[in-house]
C-alpha cells in the first residue's frame, strides 16, 4: 500500500466515523427530548397532586 492509498483509506474511515457520530448525536437528541417531555408530564402530575392535597 502506498501513501496515497493509505491516505484514501484513512479519509474513508474518518467519514464513516463522522457519519456514525452524527447518528449518535441524533439518537441522544431524541432521547433528551423524550426525557424532557416525560419530566414535564411528571411535574404536571405532581403539581396537580399537591394542589389537590392543599385544597382538602
């Protein structure tokens, strides 16, 4: 393998790594969005429970 082939193989693996990283970032963004929605829902339920208890 000469230097140009080695550089080409390195750049292809680098692109593959970049693509994999972008996919992981998207997955983490989706997971974070889901967690935020769940947390908001939990907060609303807890607030409702506390308000109900304070009104009793």
